[in-house]
C-alpha cells in the first residue's frame, strides 16, 4: 500500500475550493426510458476533466484512513494519499486526496465509491485535475489519443469484415442457384421416364376392361355401275 505524502510536495499544496468539487443535485428532467434504478445527477466528463487524482469527502472523523485506502485499493494501485486538513469540510468529517496509478482505476473508484455508505457517512468522490503536473496532463492526453486511434482502427476493421462476409454468401448463393438449375434441367427427362414407367407398372397389375358395345350396321354394296338395287312391290328386283 502506498505511504502518505507530506505537505512539501508541489502538487499537494493548499487546496482551493472549486465548483466541480460540489455535489450536483439529482436530475429530474430525464425521460422515463433513461431513468435507472437509482436517481443520479447527470454530468459529462471529458479527458480534461478526468484525472488520476480523486478527492474523497464525507469520511467520518473516527480514524478510518486505513480502511478508506483499502477500499480504494480494490479498484487499482494507489500511489499516494493524504488527508486535506485545511480543506473546508462538514463537521465530524474529513477530506482525503488519493492518487491512483492509472486513470481507469480512478474512473472505476469514482463510479463505485461515490454516494457510498462508509462507517455511517456518505462519501462524495470527485476528480481534482488541478493537482496534476504538466507531465501528468501530457501523459493523460497521449494515452487518450492512442485509445481513440485504436478504437477507430478496430471499427474500420470490423466494417471491412462485415462487408467481406456479406459479399461471400451472395457469390456462393449465385453459384449454388445456377448449379441447381442445371441439375434440375438434366434430371427432368429422367423424371418423366421414371413417371411413365411407374404408371405402366401400376396399371399392369389390373386386367384390361372389355371394349364398349357397338351398334351393328348393314351396308349395301354398290354394283359396278354404282346403282343400288331396289325391291318392287311384287318382290322383283329392279
């Protein structure tokens, strides 16, 4: 665990009260679909407002500094810490300044420790970038720049992969469709012959039906001259 730092450090000078140290009121104008389980204040942080330095207010003045640092160590490595005795605080409470090794650790600690019950008191955690040195600010901005570049490259890579995946199925589907059409065209005569053979084999097992009855008609043949003989009244043939 990190050791407390004395007041001789340049970045650990006499603290000043700024507006961003104050706790904001709960936002009541948020839409219903954006309301969480717990009402919170709404504030947007940029990389300039974030910092590895956190100010913890509302710590009960009962000698729980060790327990507070142990709680902070759950979210990352703590490099330095010290109480801010000269900072204006509520009665029977203390204010501490904590420096984390990484900005992500400070971000996680602020998110989980803010408005957290701690030995009968409610903590208020805020960023204090005014304690940063020029080198700290430079490193912070460089890390953020690298993160943005890496995130942009990942998005471009993902978009290219999606485009490649959408093109490959389209080409394969077109080839499959053409192959199916050719195979169906080749199989059509075979299917017709198979159907006819199946029909013949199906009807060959039954006896043939007799032909329907037909009327008998007598036709008189014409003679050589083409005259049909007729019978007279007396029975003579004319």
